[in-house]
C-alpha cells in the first residue's frame, strides 16, 4: 500500500506540478518507500504509454494544403487592407504630382509668354516709330488693321477716361499676326496685345492678373481672342482700361 | 499554421472520425482568424486555440452526442483513494500501443481529453484549466479518475482474451 500522506500527490509530482519543497520531500520519501516507488513507476509507465499511443493521427498533405488555401484569401484581404491605402496614396501622389507638373508647366508657359510680351512692349517703347497707325481716333485705328490681321476687334470710347489711344501696329507672336495697341495714361504707355486664341500654344490664360519683370500685366479672352495688357503703370489703371475694352466687346 | 499537427491529432481523438476532425480543425482556424482580436497578447495562445477547438467540438453534433451520454462525473476536489495494488505497471508494459489506443477510444470524452492534454500535449494544470474552462482542483481530480479508468480499461481488455481462452 502506498502511504496515505503522499497518495494524493503522486500524480501532481509526476506531472511536475508540486511545489519545490513538496517535490523534494516526496522525492526523499520515494527513496525509502518501496510501495510508493512502485506506484510511481507504474504511473510513469502509464504516462509514457498514453503519450506514445496518443500521438496517433497525422494530417495528410492535401488537408494541410486545403487549410492553407482556406486561410490564404484572408491573408490576401489583409495584404489588400495593408497595401490598398499605400497604393491609393501612391496613386494620389502621382496624380497630384502630374497636376502639379502640368500646372507648373502651364505657369512656366504663361511666364514665358508674358516675358515675350514684355519684350515686345519694351521694343515698342524704345522704337522711334512705336506705332504704324498714329491716331487717337478708334475709328481710324481699327480699320487700319483690316486686311493686315485675320480678325477684328472693338476699341472703347475713351472720352471721360484718363486714357488716350496713341495708335497701333501689327505684331507677331509664335509666327502669328496680332494687333498691338498703345494707350497712354499720364506719362505711361500701355501695350494691349490681341491675338487669336489658336495662335497661342497654351491657349489663353483666362482672366488673370500677373506681373513680368516688374511690369504689371492683365489677360483675358473674349470671342476667341486673347487680350494681353502690359505696362509699368499701377494695376488699378490696367484694371480700369481692361474694363473699358471688355465693355467695348 | 501553429499547432496544426497537434490540433489535428487532438481533433481526431475527440471526434474519432478523420473527416469530422478535418472539418473541426478547419472551423477552428477560421474562428481563430476571425476572432484573433479577442486573443490577448501575452496570454497562452496554445490554450486559446485548443479552447476554440474544444468548444467547436462540444457544439457539434458529434460533440453533443458524446457529452450527453456521459454522466456528470464527480467534479469535487476530494482526494481519491488509490485502488488496491495491482500489477498495472506490468500490464501497461506488456500492453502495446494499439491496446492503449483502444482503451483511450473507449473512455468518455471528458476523461480522454484531459488525459491527452496532460500526457500528449504536456499542458500544465493551469493550461488545462484554461482550455477546459474548469477549476484547477477539478483538473486534478478528473485527471486522477481518467488515469484510473484507463488502467481498468486496459486491464479489462487484457483479461478478455484470457477469459475467452479459458472458456474455450
């Protein structure tokens, strides 16, 4: 017979669940008690027998593959969850980049155009014959362009305004003919360029207020024509004159 | 797939049918993945996934059938008296693995699972307690009963052919 004191603790001892002190005490007891030692041996053997018999079933590779496959879509979704925002972010970045590049190119194109117009304006001011038709009368200046440029335009009535029409001449931009009109306000001269929209590589810039090399500039489009105004006067004067020209249609 | 082979082995022992075991393991992984957020890092993952497998089994048709046939065992913490000295060690030594497997198969599920978790999976009492959702004291008493039941099962199976031979 095993000892009553230890009978209930043999399993816990063999399962490694006794406290260190209890395990040590039971270990010492097993060295001197034959009955308890025999019972322990029997239980250890049973443990080993169950351990060996219990490892009985092994899954076949096809089942493993099936389980892995059944898990894979979820992984794919996870992958998608992780990468989709990054991908979307990258696409958004590319789109924003493309827009920025496009705008930047457009801006660069506009700046280049304004720079060329500023050159034309300066060349006109420096010329001893700044205009080919010298007249303050819009009914003289406008007909002068007939047959010289492939479009026509209206000039405003400048009475009761600080502006005076000086005259005009034919000018070229991108190998396309256009009209350059010179107005005066106080001692300043204002160049107004009119071109066909199709003659400009980037089209009209639309209603815009800009500056090029410290010159003030305004631009707008109307009836397929692009208007550019450039001068060294203050922006308000350009605004007033552009309003008059727009009203004239 | 963590614990795949062992989960499959345990599932086979519970269901005693390979096809059902495969379904059980598949459902266990599906549930584990779905409810992975409920797993608390730092706690015992093995006990967590075995618990899922066992709960899934218990709610299956086979599981319900297996547990409904078993009377509620004495889940108290009393120390069970040892059976009279019997030459179990010799019996178990002689008994081959197949005999023990047959004896295990015939044990009630509650005994079979606690034995497998302790001996085959080598889980601690604490892990078994978590997996089976029973107190530690119940783990110990159930283990003790399961071991005794297994011993008597093996003994009975070994004596059967001898008895038959005597009769013949």
